[in-house]
C-alpha cells in the first residue's frame, strides 16, 4: 500500500532502554591509601510508552518507522554517584488504537481516550556498584553488576475509528455524497463505483444538539468478509459505531422484493461480525431523484417497515429528505441516551463487545 494511503494496521518493534552498569571504584584520599569502595549504581533504562494524541488520525507515521528504542541508563560512577536514568520514549497514537502483542495475539489495551497511556516495554534495571556489596566479611568487593537488558516486544496496532454513526452499503450507493451533504467533509465524489478507497469522517452539528461523528467506509461487495474488494479491511471501523445507516440505491431496487439488497449486505456483516447486526440501523433509500414517476416508493417503504426495517427515502444529491434524516439522527441519540463505548482494560482479550438492539 502506498505510504500516503489511510493506514489502520501496522506492526512495530519496541525496545526499552538497557540499565546502566554499576561502577567498581575505591575512595582515594591523601593519608588514606586503602579507601573504602564507593562505586555507584547504574541508572535504569527508559520505558516505551504509547500515548493517545487527539491530533493523530491514522497510523500513517508508523509506515516510515517500525523500530523504536528508548534511552539506556548511564553507568554509575565513583563517590557513590548513581547513573542517570534513561528517558522514557513516548509514542503518540490516534484515539481508537487497539494494542496487541504480535506474538500471542493478546489484546493489551484499547486506547480510546485522548490522554490515555500504556507502558508496553519496561526499561532494564541498573546494576549495583561495588559499594552496594560491602559487608563485614567482604571489605573490598572488586565487582559490580551489569545493567539488565530492556524489554523488547513486537506489537500490532489496529485502528478503529471513533464515530457515532457508520455509513455502509454497496459501491456507488451514494455514501460519500450523503456524508458531504450532512457534514462539512470534503471527501472525493465521482459517478463510478469504488470512488472511496479510504474511510472518511465528518461531523454533523448544529446549535441545538451535540455533534455526531459520521464514518463512511468503502463500498462492500459480495464476499467482502473473505477479503474481496476493499470493505473487509475497513469493516472494523463500524464496530465502535452506535448507529448504522444502511444505504441502498433506490434506482436499482426491485419493487417486488425490496429487501433483497438489504439481506445480501446483512449476510456479509453477519459473516464478518454478527454483533454488527445487533446495532440499531436506519435503512435509507437514496437517489430517489432518479426514480420514475410511477415508482411505488411509499409501498416499498411500507413493505420494508412491515419486515422490521426503519426506512427513509431521500436524495443526497438534491437534498430532498435530508432534514428528515437529521431529525431522525438527533432523536435516536437523544432518546436512547447513548453512553461512550467502554474501553478495554489491559487484561481484556475480547476487543469486539456487541451491543444488543433491533433494526
């Protein structure tokens, strides 16, 4: 993948600093030719820490640098001077980063909140100087400890975008057009499939409601859960969303079986992660401006609602029906009083908790 593309998964190697060696030294003063041992201890190595920065949006920076080394501790010196401790290395990651141990696949922590920190590699302990080993039976120790090596580990970082609303649908369903119509996002729009190659984010806001972050992922195709197309790489970004907007091209729908396109996409979601179907969804029939005058739109919506779908019809291009969708979004979040997604602790291994809800 070119380095300028959206980066949401990467492996890195981190190594904490080695501890400094202890010092072998003896006090030397005038009229005291046989001075006592005074070798100081070495300083501890620096830790490697991951810190969430609100200014980061992707893992792109890690495509240029995959190895990280914290500073080593300084060696001890005479006159019982302890070596300086190595500085910690702080690595910034975007909110929503899942940190896995690459060797075991175990989830170390879900770094979802700006300011959250996780120490992923501990620095080595500094060695003891010879002054530390003085005793009544050992008056002049001529040895010291070497510093301990810093911890080294391989990590897999996986980004899940933090958004309240997720847009999904088949290619060319109008997801990006809807995103740009609802928000100030400046995403690329073109009249052909697979225009969206990377996830896009936008913010729906006004003076009366809390802002909502909306994520648009590339279009899915049949077999996406098996790696076909682009959608399987970005389906993970829907796992944090609290509401899904399922877009269907109304001009391509079969009025006799309007649920056919919906059921096909549901099958892809179920194969990837059944919990996605537990999230509340709103089914949107887009591109109604392309429908012929005799198309039974009202009857189609009634059929879908009778089957349990919450359906709306609109045109993201002309703006028809957009205000109704905005009102439905505000009402959904205000009536349900959604709580922020619960982050995973460093002892949690299940990174995809489900949320139970209906269509």
